[in-house]
C-alpha cells in the first residue's frame, strides 16, 4: 500500500515505533518534537551509545531506528551489521551532520534503508521514515546520482573510497586528531590492530605519515 501524509492525518496507518539513537540530548529532544507532530509515529526508546542501540534493539517493539553516525561505542557500521544479523526486520534510517558524499554509500551498502542529513526539513524526515518503514530505500536525487556513478566505474574514485569500512573509520578518527590508543578504545580494538590499519591506509593511499593522513581527512572533510 502506498502511504500518504493525508492517510497519516486521517489516522488510517499503523503507528511506526521509533528508536532515536543520538548522543546529544538536544538533538533527541528536537527529533521527539518532530515525531510528536506525526500521528502515525511514536518514539518508544532512546539511546546515546552504540552499545545501548544494540541492547535496546533486542526489544520486539521497534520498527525504525534513527541512527546517528558519531555516537560513542562501536562505529555505526559495526552497529548496523550487528542489527542486520540479529534484527533484520528493524529498519535503519541514518541521520547525520555529515554530507552524503562522505558516508551515505557506505551506510546503504551496510544495510541502511536511507541516509538523511540533519539539515533537511521535518517534513522530509517524516517522509523518509515512512518510506524506510515500508521497506523502501530513501535517497535524495543527488545521492541517487552518486550511486549510479558508483555502479558505472571505479576509475574516478577518491583514494579514501578504496578503503574497507574499518580502514575508513580509522582514517576519519585519525583526521579528527584521535590517538591510536583513543581509537582502539572507541572501536574496541587493540592499539596494535589500529596501528596495522593505519599502515594499510598509508599504503593504499600512497601517503607517508600520519600527518599526511590527517591533512587528507581534513581537506576532504571526512574527519569525525
């Protein structure tokens, strides 16, 4: 069945139960206010870390997870993979302050139903939630164009787009100035493993030092 906003207003739709996952209380409050204006939606749980998302998602009462990218704990890609394994029926809409060209493709490949930047309107958020809930994919026209380009050829990919998801996470955190020890703690890895990833990144991207990696991440705008 194709849903419309008018259907929602008429009260003819089932209530979409949401888990808001964001480590900023102000953001969660803002999202709850937006949802409160939608008769067909209800916030049933909140989480501020990746661990909390995985724990709360064990409940049968969640339909869609609004997932932030940069919460403490496991990286959002790890969280998504775990959710896809344990609760594949729960839909995920990634909400982020980061532009689509930085994380959207990786998020969709990992199983997200959509990717939306936080600069979008409340109406667009509601539209995205409904589309993801019914099993569709929510992408903006610009993201659809990027996905089509990804399918065409790898010839013009940026160096960081050749990295694995884990390598990409390490690069982003290095770009933010995190130490190897801090990255290891955040991603639940050993410092030695993080150093190994750093060496692989340097090799793949043909760079020489950590300073080069930091400079690249800042210039590309991919630092967390």
